[in-house]
C-alpha cells in the first residue's frame, strides 16, 4: 500500500460520509471476489475507503490509467462528459491532460491489480491468484460504460476466468459476491455469493454466475 494511497484513503474516510456494510449472508472469510456497481466515480472510492474488508481488498484497475501517455485517450472514450455538450471542446482540451497528471501517481500507489486488454492479461490473472493465495480479496467493477452516466446491462465476463485458475492453483472454489453501493442510504449491500462449481465447465456456468451477480448489483 503506497503512502499516497494511504493518505488519500484516510482523507476519504475522514471527510466523506461513512457507509455501513450489510451482508445478505454471513461471510465465511475465504478469499473472494466482490463485484460492485460502479456508482460513478465514487463507487471505487467507497469500496476502497468504506467497505468493511477494504484493508484486505485489491481492486482491478485499468492499466491504461496508470500510464500518463495512455490516460488522455482513455478519458476521451470513457464518457467523462456528455457527448455534444456545450462545453465539450473545453473538456476535451483540458480534462484528459489534467487526468494524466493526477491519476497515474494515485493509482500506482493503490494495492490493486492492473487490468490489461492484450496478451499481458495473463499478468492480471497471475497477480490476482497470488493475492487470493495470500488470503486477500479482489474488487471488480464488471459493468461496461455505454454512455455518459450509463452502463450496458450485460456484464463483462472475462474476470470469471479467475475461478478455474484459482481452483487449479489453490483448490479454492471461488465465490463472487455482488455488491450494490447505495449512496442515498449510505450503505454497501453485499448479496448472496455465486460460487464456482469445479465439477462443471466454466462456459456451462457463466450465465448462472453472471445472472446472480447482476441481480445483486
């Protein structure tokens, strides 16, 4: 955990309203994956600062946002502002470059897992399995942005590959907990887990796992 992340996490806990973590079922303590709704920019902050297990969680982070040269292109395609809005030219000329200065130092200090979208993705899974081996947990935001402030209903599914890898490496039947961040109620709701079945091929249980996660988001 980097010093910058420690300071910012402490500041968030001090100055942001607190949030209560509520569980639909008692947590057994096993290394797990918590799949949360993004809830805008505040969702990741809430999970890292206020989630009950945050000190033992490692969020998946888009690797592009940790590299200053790649941040501007990422910001422009990630719907940070409403396309066609009156101030779009100003936003386009300023926000991507401000983000390139601010975000990489912060995210590189986070004890997270960089997510790659090319052959390097194997690093993402290896580091994730290593954290699980250490008894830690992962936080993943599986919703794909579809526009300004909106997300596609269908979740990303690549992260489910963690389940057979964790079983082969650790003998762990991985549980995916859906998490709904409710800002109005100041509550982080952790739903019933969807657990990987090692006796069934992943492709034959993907829809079951994704449906259970989606219901809890």
